[in-house]
């Protein structure tokens, strides 16, 4: 990827990060860190300064970088620097930045070459940089000096490993050209954490300080001691250049001139220098970004879809529109009416799978709770028989009656009908409560307008309370109508003759258990299925256990699971009753029990079968289902209080037959009344309460809202809603912008495949017994030692000028004696290596090509 392509990528990535900054979120696209690793005075800090384009790092001999410097480059319109330890202070003079780095280093490590792993965090804001992180690390050293600890090598190594072990870190392994490359500690560390060589780039510095007649051509061509991503040679500023205030731009021109004019490097000059190193890093940045984009795009699209429905309601928001509040009020009321009707009548769209809606709960009240309440109060057998006998005796008075009085039948029937008022009124109360709960759930969508929500709840609740009185009056009227006339000519009424005939067969049962007679045509119809826990049996075995129960009109069976393949037991329903069991303080479940009225064991050795549900609502529902199967609630506790009086009351055989006859007549007539009441009460509630409330919401709610308060007050938006709308719209636009930018990045950039693997086992061998480095051999010269290019001598005529200036700046030189082990490399690669000598160079064999070049020179 060229610099021009990178220049296009920088604003795109910055646009992507700006889109998220607008939302107060950090961009999910994390760019790689670049860590510079190498020995002391290898030129690491100079390489970093070239990236930033500013001279701001401490320079000198020996160990200068004694604490990690984490440098965050951030794109900004203004150019300045900030330190984490100097919050709020902006540095616009980069000489001050250098002094602050030196002072902060000395503050922690002291003045005598001490080191510390505590990083210095520096942020540089500039319009010319891409958002990424550079890390300047202390140079690798082996011998402690000054205040450095004895294990200085180990400490610096661990410090470096903390950073370069991250998969998101590119490693610049910096090695000076005038040292032994095969023993490079930087390359050894990089090999440990990056065995595939995908993150490691070799950087060869100080090429201008090699001995005359030597060069690093074979290394830079990746022929000798190869790396997968190869090497890049750079020429940094010398201390003399820095002291002379030579800027980085001029240094780069001199670097370019050096590579173009050097006979060993001119053919690879386009692949050398700081600009090419930046290009290689740009390729890695681009590859990383492109690899990240698919997952990044999926996350953004998922977020966009999740908020799109909510944002749709905000898109048409126009605060300056004078009719906005009127339109919003109409829409809100219409939506409230639609939601209320859907919750009552049911709907196929947006089905709630977590709880029952208002309509489903009202259905359970009509068909489970209300019948259960009727049966609960209906069958108190002993009390009913006693009342019948008292009525017969009181009607006969002092006389002994020969016939069964029909007035006793009417008196008892009317008393039983009046008892239906309690369950009927209770069902009205339950329905009202569900309607109010439904209204509250529907007004949640109005929460954006607090006053509108409050007024809507108040108006609808008041109307429900108004209808409550009328509905209860009508329910009581229905009961009174039944009391007003006892129709003994009803087609389902058994009459006196059939009642007397049946009375002779009733003595088989003295208590009401399962209705053994008049069974439904099909006894095997399944009434209910569901999970229940047998609690009292599980205690003996270490805990309660859940089973799948199936209730029919004849039996209650339970299975291991809902596949109904392994039946555990089938319990006949004859003579069974149900009673409540007090909830244990250690259990959260609600329990009811089945028992046999003839004092027999219900299941194996257990007199009671205790069944547990998760809620009282489930208990009531199972009781209602058991009622349909003929298993009634137990009244024994009430009856026990009256046993003494009942047992002392004796009846002669004639009175007993009369009581039994009246009892059969009452049973027959009450079954007619119960059927009628169970049918009429839900219809009455539906007509006078539920349908009326729906009509009121559709036709009158809007008018009452207009008359209750000023429209502007009603439609005053909550501060939370205004903030949420702005945030959602901003997020929506940012996500769309981010997706557009991702598409632009894919279009504007290309993927550069990684180079093929190379044999870099030489790095591993060098750890055990490093051989003499090939770079220490002297390279064959052309014909005579190659002089250094000077400022007076320009480039060869065939080499293009590095810039528009006619006189290029001089090539940087570093003063001081040459190191004792100069580096060189042999282009042949195969001949045996000659050990390096510290004082003089071994004789060299000129190459054929070199001889031709020599002959060509004037």
C-alpha cells in the first residue's frame, strides 16, 4: 500500500472513530501497537521520532530510555501533547516534552541510570497522524551500571515481554549495522513471541557507520539471516546533526541520498529508508483493519437492526411543527386503544410468551375461578340436610306431615341461590382488577408523556369504577330474578316422582365424593396436563420430585416426563377430596392435598398425596380442573364443629325419606341454576364492563383528555424521553455513517498477503552457541575502499535527485571510533566464513562484477 493510499485511509478511519466518539463510545476498531525493541543506542528513539515527525525524545549515549514510553497518537485539528501525570496541561513546545520525559524518568528512577517498569503515558494530538500507539522500550543490556540492579538483563527482558506478547503488537526489531546480527537480542525476543514471523520487521540502523569497504547488502536483500518480513535499512540523525538542529525532513532527504548514492544499496533504494518502513507498517495497519471489518460490520448491523424499530418512531419528529402535539396525541390514544383491545381480545402479532395477557386471565376467571368458587360454597352436605329437616318440621308445625312439603323445597332452593351472590360479585372484582392492570400495562407506551399517561390511567380507571356499580347491580338482579320464581316445570328438573325413586339408592354414600352416577359419556377425556411436585413422598427419599400429571374424568396419573412413556402410578378419583395445606416456611411452593373420604390410603402407605405448584394461581387452576372431574373441596373442618349437634339430631324413617327427596330436588334444581349462572355472569360482565370500557376508550377517551387539561401540558415531553430520542437518532446516524465508512475502506484499500515463511532457524541456533556472525566479514570492495559520500559530491548522474533542492544535505555521520567488530556480508553466501578481527580487515577477493565497475570508473 502506498503513502497515497494510506493518506486516503487515515481520514476514513478517523471518520469511523469520530462516529463513535459522537455517541460517547470507544471505537471497536483497535489499531495495532508498534513496539521498538533493540539494544542500547541502537537508534530506537530516532525511528519513533521519524514516525511522529517531531524531535521530542531524550537522546545521548548509554541507556537513555529507562522507562517504557507509551505514545498515543491521536488525530486532532490542533497540535499539542499531554502527559497522563500532568492532567490538564498542554505542551505545544516539543522541547518541553523532552524535558518533561527526562524529569519524570529521573523522578522515579533517580539520576544514576536506574530503570523502572512504570510507563510514561504521552498523548500527541496532531492533524498529521493516525490513531495508533507507539512504545519506546529501554535498550537491552547485560551489565548493570550506576544504580541498576544486578538482574538488569532479566528486568528489561520482562518489561519488553509485557508489551510484545500481545497479538495486537507489531515488533520493530532494531539492530545496528555495525554489530553482530546473529546475536541480536531483539530478534531473539521477537522469535519467542512471534514464531511465525508475521509481526516482526527487522530494522537495520547506522548503515552509514559501517567500516569502509563493508556493507549489509545481503542482509537487507534478506538473503543472509532471513526474516519472513525482511529488513528495512534506515539512516538516522547523528548526535552532531541533532546538536546542529537538523530537522527530520532534512534528515530524510539525506537518508534518501545515501541509499541512492551507495553502490551496494542503490538497486534497493526504493525498499530502504524511513518512508519505506512507514509503508510496510501502513500495509500491516491496512491488513489488520480489513481483517477486523467483517466482524465489525456484523456488530454494527446487529445494533442497527435492534434500534431501527424504535428510531422509526422518531424519524418524523419535528419540534417546530405546530400540529406535532395534536398528531402525537391522536396517535398515542389510537395506539392505546389498539393495545388494550389486543390484550383483551388476543392477537397473533407480538404475542407475549412470558405471562398471560389480560384477556387470557379474564378467561381463567370466567371458566376456572368462578366455577370453583361456586362449587366451594355449594356442597356442605350435613348442613344442607339439617336445614331441609328443620324446614320440613317447621312447615308441618305441630302436625305430623304425611307428604313432603314443596314449600320446604322452595325455601331451601332460594337460600342456596342467594349464596351465589358472593362468587358472582367476587368474579366482578377479579375482572375489574385485571382491567386496571391491563390499562397500566398499555399506558407504559405513554410514559414519554407523563401527564398524558397519568390522565389516561385516571380517566379510564374512573370509568371502570363507574361501570363496576352498574355491573354488580345487574349481577345481583340476575340472582334475584332466579329467586323470584322457582320453575319446577323446567325440562331438566327431575320432579318429585324421580326424586323419591332416587332417594332409595342414595344410602350407598353419606358424603359427597366423586359423582359415581351420571358420569359423562366419555370418562377418558383428558381434562388437564401439567407438571406437579409430590412433596410429602419426596421427603422420605431426600427431596421433592416433579412428575408429569394427566387428569381425566376417572383417574389422576403421573409419568416420569411429558413424553408419557413411563407411567409411575394411576390414582382412581372415587371418594377423593381436595384440601389446602399450609405453606412451609422453608418452601416457596404452594401445596394442596388429595385424600380419601373413607380413610383409606391414597397412594401406597400414604393417607395424603401432597401436590405442590409454583404459585397460588396454579393451585386454584388445578382445583378447578379437579372439580370438573368430580373431586370437591373438603368441608370436614367446618362439619366437625357441628358433629355434636348433628349426631344428637335424629330423624325418623319417614322424615329421612322426605329429607332425601327434598335433597334430590334441590340438587337437580341447583344444577340448572348453576349452569344458568355460570353462563350468564360472564356474559353480563363482558357486556356491561369489558365491551363498554373498550367502546369508551375508542369513542370518548380523546374528548375527555382534551377537556381535562391543556393540550400542551398533556403532551409535555419528559426530559428522559427527549434525551433518549436524541441519543437514539445520533446512534442511528453514527451506525449508518460507520457502515458507509467500512464500505469506503474496502473500496479504497487492498489486502497485501503475508510473505511466505523463510528458514529463520538461525535465530534459534544463536541462542545455544552463536557462531561468528556473517555480518562481521568484510564485503569485497569494488577496486579500492569506497569513500563516504560528502556534501560536495553529488549523486551519480544516472541516479535521480532525491528532491527539488539542487544541493542535498550531507549524509549524517556519527563521530567516535569504529566498533571493534565491523559488519559485512558476502554476496556469494557460500564460501567459508572468515572470523572477524578487531584491528585489521582480512584480505578480500574482488568479485567479477566489482572489477568491471572499477574499470568503468574514471
